[in-house]
């Protein structure tokens, strides 16, 4: 008998809260890296920071265009793309 895939289930609130924190930290580290990159004159340091920036941007891209962001009230206003709970048989 073939199994029928179930609809994705929402993620637990604790996981979403952790995702919000992670997203915020990665975004802040990207900004910090860009600031440091603008100050650097050494080519090796600039290359290294550009590589780090690429890694951080890829990490942030995991959240997709509708990334989780906290609202002014502290509530979640979105859900990271692709983070729905899997329904495994």
C-alpha cells in the first residue's frame, strides 16, 4: 500500500524562538563583518573576511525570503522557509 504524504505541521514555538535568535545573530555578524571589511587594507584579511561573509550569507539564506522576524510585541511574524516538521511514516 502506498503512503500518502501528510500536510506539513507547524514547528514548535521553542524551535521558532531559537530560529529567531539564530537569524538575528547571523544577521548581526554579517553587519559586523562588513564593518570590519571596510576598515581592512590588508589583501589577505579582506579575502578572508569576504570568504566569511559568503559563508554567513549562505547561512542566512537558509531562512529564505520570508525569514522569521520578531514583531515589536515580541511575537513571531513569520516562519523560516523549509522548516516545517517532516511527516515520516
